[in-house]
């Protein structure tokens, strides 16, 4: 059975991705940080597809946490075919003027360094397959109010995608970025985005927010054989929203 690793699999896009991959027959290892009950429920549902599921609490920004997790994944499954670096978010919105170095570093850690850590630890377990980075439309647009550090981190993922597609391509490992638009997950409550339905009605060409499953299905396609010639690409999943 192919093996997938998803960071931040307890809620939202990550949870939908764990389930989508389990449905396709992947054994799945995933992490969570705060949402233990949700993680347990996601694992239970994924196991219902007859695959093995390992889930652990691991801070995606902590090398030590992720090293312990990667070691356990290596011992349990022996290899990894798909890595989805999904953990991230915008826990606090701040303008440049409201920000300080600690804030900047925390956003870069959460949304960019976390992807580096996962990649550095899991690529040695990969003999092929794909790495997917969950970036954001904010990488292009700069995001809403107080999202400059988040947007910078998500744009950083695009550079990481292109550079590592080049570096890992010769080893048969593809690297692809997925850029969700307005997706209905707990992200927006934490980021205090406001009324996302109104945003979507005004901004998104198809006039609605997206569902986490609509991103997860794209990720599941991208890690599979059907996407074997997609490498270094930026895949928009936003219903049409570029401004
Ligand atoms: N929703 C959108 O509109 C949207 C748009 C563009 C991009 N994105 C990106 O999509 C990704 C998933 O977000 P989402 O919308 O699904 O939001 P979400 O429901 O808030 O999910 C975030 C996930 O990341 C985990 N996480 C957060 N900090 C972590 C840390 N330090 N260590 C480990 N796990 C951590 C959370 O785990 P716990 O809950 O267990 O702490 C949760 O599983 C994020 O990278 C986000 O930036 C979302």
C-alpha cells in the first residue's frame, strides 16, 4: 500500500486530505497540535477504509517533535510516497506597523519553516512520489488586512516548490504547490477573516466559498500517477479569484 504523510490532519483541508487519501488506499500518518478529539475522529473515519492510520501530536514548527514523528513513521511503514505539508494558518492579523520581529518569525515558522522541516525529514524516506505544499492565493494577492507575513511565507513556499522540483525531480520525486482560495474551515475563525460568504459572493467568480474536500480531491490527484508529469507547478483551487 502507498504511504502518505499529512501535517495538520485534524481539521479543515488536512482532515479532508487524510480521508481522501485513505479512500484511495493510502496508509496515512498525520499530525495535529491542539485538536486531539478531531484528530481521533479523522483517524477513525480513515481506518474505515481498511488502511493503517498513525496520528501523533507534533508541532510542525518543532524539529524535535517532527523528528520523533518521522522516525516512528519510518519504523511503522518503512517508506513514504506522498508528503502533504499542510499545517499552517494566520492566528493573528497584524499590519507592518503593528508587527514585531517575534510576530514575523512566528508566521514564517508556522507557514514556511514547517514545510522545510517536514521535507527535510521525510524526503529521505521517499523513493519517488510527490511533495505537496499547501500555499495560498495570498501568495499572489498579499492577502487581506494584516496578512503580510502570512503572504510572504506562502509566497516562500512557491520558491521552495520550484527549487526542490528541480533538485528532487531527477530522483523521481515531484514537488507541487496547491493554492487554495476561500475555503470553509476553522482557519477563518482563527484568522478573524469576517463573513467569508459575503467575501466569496463579491470576489469569487463562481460566487461561493470552497469546501475542504474540493482542495483535498486536487491534492489526492496530484500525489497520484495521473499527475506523473506535473512538477514544480502552482495549482490554484479558488473558484476563480485572482485580485
Ligand atoms: N481555509 C482557507 O481559506 C485557506 C486558504 C488558503 C490557504 N489555506 C492553508 O491551508 C492549510 C490548512 O488550513 P485550513 O484552512 O484547513 O485551516 P484549519 O482547519 O485551521 O487547519 C489547520 C491545521 O493545521 C494544524 N496546525 C496548526 N498549527 C500547527 C502546528 N504548529 N503544528 C502542527 N499542526 C498545526 C491544525 O492542527 P490543530 O487544530 O490540531 O492545532 C489543523 O490541523 C493552512 O496551511 C492554511 O494556511 C487555507
